[in-house]
C-alpha cells in the first residue's frame, strides 16, 4: 500500500508546477524561467528534506541523459523547438531542467517506480510522450514523430532507473530509507 506523506505531496506539487512554468515560459519566450524555477524548488526541497541532499549525482545524470535524448530527437527530426523556446544546442536549457525536475521527483513522489523496470518503462512510454504532447499544445515544442518519442522514453527510462540505483548506492541511501521515500507501508508489505 502506498501512503503519500506531506513531503511527497509537496514534491509532487512542486514537480508539476515547475513543469507548467517551464513549458509556459518557453512558449512565452521566457525560456530561462524553467531552469530558474526548477533550481529554486530543488534547492528548497533539499534544504527541507535531508534525503534529497544526496541526489545531485542523480540530477546531473538525468540532465545529461535528457540532453542527449532530446538532442537525438531534434537531430532525427522527431521534434523541433520554435525560436521563442530559447537557445537550442540542439536541445534547450528548459528541457534539460525538466529532466532534472523529473529526477528530483523520482525517489520521492514517484518512488514507487524505483527498481520496477517494467512498470516504469510502461509508465514512461505513456507519460513521457503525453508530457511532450502537452508541451506542444502550449507551443513550446513541435512534434514531428510521436512514435520516436515513445521509443526514446521506452529506452531511456531503464537507463534513468540504473542511474538512480547507482547513485543511491553511492549516496548512503539504503533500502530502508528508499522504502520511506517511496511511501511504502512496510508492515503490510511493498507495492
């Protein structure tokens, strides 16, 4: 049974708000707003929750993985950014910030995905492209091949979970701490 604790609700709310601000900012020509908001909420959350302080390597890994993934999607022609979305190299800073945003939620409000490769891959193959579609409705990006984005998320999510596992083992976060972050009610079993 999953029990969402106060810090997980705060994490989920900040994650969603940061996504909305980043995408809206990119569509309105304020591409820098997303990285600023993501940095602010991740920093504030790290101050509030001690367990989040050891996640910098996870965020860095997710940012690099996301930059490579989105760059490949742009190079392949699967998606593009309008001029208003800011500088693209070939991806944009606000998209990289959204990957960090996702990683900052991974061990907290989405902790139920950690270590569950099949479930997480299915979730990513649906949720990732839906987020890109929503971003395109805002006008923050242009999608030319939704199937390429589905394939990208299907391949990238297991890599992101491997980064999560490797950085967890190096961060001093053990299985008991991870269960607390997941919100799993251990007496009744796991999810």
